[in-house]
């Protein structure tokens, strides 16, 4: 241990790791449903907000509507339903302050290890204070992992030949420089995902020209940044009622649209591409630049508010190039087609690095846990890992919808332990689970950032509760309505010595 190890050990009933949307939401539900439990939130960064504090690139915004990305218990009051990053951060901060959650956050607290002891039914969590380099110990009876799904250390950037020869500036959106001046500059953005389609119109306002360079297209859907129905409801109904109705409406629409992509993919594809053709005109090569090789929602689709990307293209301030990179040159990028893209700034919007449980080392009764060898329990816990729930949102809907479900489950689990006088709750494979066919933790989703790291994630079985369906309707039955004591989640008491 470090010489700076504090002598005092901090103990709480529940330790929440991460002060983003998931962590703040979990704290709220704990306060309401388990008011007798003490808790703390440890956050490695200097502020709350998670994703919305980390990303500072131009135009950063949600790609889900705020009536579903927002908390179920706090209405989104702003006019725009597709909100910018600073507005979302303000909303999360307000939530923490209004409910006294901010008083329980320990900033600069980076979790390094978590070790479980069945003898005492406690987790011992090692934390390094980023501001003082002091090492602290926390103990807790239950660990709620709300650290997100990607590494905060750095984003994913492929190896580009000749990278060091480029004379301009290379920037990754995850580490955006405060003082980056792109006015009047030629910008090439590598990527075709949500970050790239956000950056293009934002930077195109002042850049000389912005080129989005993609190896392959992504499905892109334009929609208004205001919810007209929500606006009308707010005028005639109480705020919370209007919010609840809008939230239910948007959940239903998302579910309907996703189901249609599964049952009628060609119809949805035609509909999406028809919208692109209408926006860009009959002469634009939609087949080349906007038609993926996969079906809608086999990868995450990109939302563009008010068609801002199309507007930038139509104005000639932005363009899309679909090609492969041979190498970087002194003045830009050499493409496989022979074309050279001249650039002053290159933005590598090439994705994230997925991690499990916030990159912490987990030990159970002296044995290091290899999460790739565990089975996922309802997509929120891991076989043979006691008193731990991990939050991972939806890939085909708003993150917060599932974070709410997981937080409520956590509270139900804690209250079940209290009512039964048990101290340990562990998902364990039963006899009927021993010969399950393993499947990837996220199934039928071919996004590169998922596929790169899927081998590190837990396995998914072929029947409940050892599945991670990523479907609201299935989660409602499996997590919300199913009994906590299902035979696979096994409860036990600490063995006391006589």
C-alpha cells in the first residue's frame, strides 16, 4: 500500500461508483426506497455528470430525446428535447443538488480495486485521490457500479500509417483542447458515428470546410429538436403529468420503430434513405454515402436534429467522402482511391474503448474475477459475484430507461435482504443452467466498438435469467415484475463463530 494510506476506513451500506446519470439516479432511488441505508458516491473526476462532463467538443449533445434520457422523477423543462451537453450537465447537477445527493459525492476518488469477503459480507474498496495521491479504503455491504461502459482514459484511435508526418493538429473528441481554433481551417473528421455527425455541422459554421471521411456509411435519421406534443401538453397539464405522458409516448414509439427494424428491415431502410434523398436532392449519391451494408439497428443509428448535417452539405460547407485511408501525409490524408484530402486539422472520431466495471480489479474471496468467464445475470450482475449490481443502459433506446430499471432492482434486492435477514445475494448457476449455450453479452449488434471488446465481457446464456436482452419489454418482465428470489439469486447469512 502507498505510504499515503489513510488510517481511517470509510464505511457505508452502499457504495456507488460514478457520479454520472446512472450514479445520480441510483442515489435518488436509494434515498426514496431504502432510506435506512447509508451511501456514498465515489467519482474519479473533479465534477459530476460523467459523459456530459467529459466530452467538450463542439456541438456535443444527446442523440436521445430528453424525455427518455432524463430521469423518470425529474421532468425535463427545457424547450429542446434533443439537448446540448451543457444543458444536460446542468440538469444532472440540479437533480443532485435538489435531492441532497451532491453532499454524498466524493470527487477525485478513483477506484482501483474491490475485494469481497464472504466471512464479513463486505467489499473493501481501494480508492486513490487524484488531487492528493492519497490512498483511501472504503468498506461497504453492497457495490453499485455506475461507471459507464467506456474508458475515461482515452478513446479508440486506429493505427494510421504516417500519422507522425502530418504537420497539422490531430484531435480525438474525448480529449478536446479548450483553445482549438478551427475558424477558417480545413477540417477532416474521420468517422461516421454519432460524434462525427455532431461535429460536422458544429465545426462547419466557422471552418473553411469540413469533410467527414468514412470507411462505410451509417444510417442517419433527421428529426426536430423540439417535441411538438410535449410542448402542447405542458400548456394544459401539470408539469409532471405532461412529462410522464411524453415519456411513455416516446418509449412506445422507440419500441415500435425498433421492432419494425427487426420485422420489416427493408421497409425501414427504404423509409430512412427516402428521407436522406428528400433532404439532399436527386443528384446526391445516397447509395454510396448513406447506405450501410447492414440492416437498420444492427448498429446504432445516428440522429441529427433539424437535419443539421444535411443543411451543412447543401450549403457547401461540409462534404462526405467514403473511402479507405492509405496513410497520413504532411498536408492531409492519402486515400485508397488516389484522392488526397488536404487538412489543417484532423479529428479522429473513431470511437470508444469499452471496459467492464470501470477498469477496476475485482477479487472475490481471494480469487481475481475474470469477467469474461462469468455469466451475466439479467444484464446487471455476474455469476458468483456477490452483492454487486452494474448499470449498463440500452443500445437501442435511451440509456436512462435501463438505468432506472437497474436502480429499482437494486433497491428491491437490498430490501429483500433486509426482510430475510440475509447479508449476501449471489447469482449462481443452478443444475438446469450448467449446459447453457454461450452467446456474446451484446448479441446481434455489429458496431465496431462493441465487437472489439466483446471478448472481455461476460457470457450470455440461452435462457432467463442468464440473458441480456436489451429490450424494454423483456426487461419489464424479467427484472421489474419477476420475483427477486428466483432461485438463481441465492441469499445467505454470514456464518458467525460460536
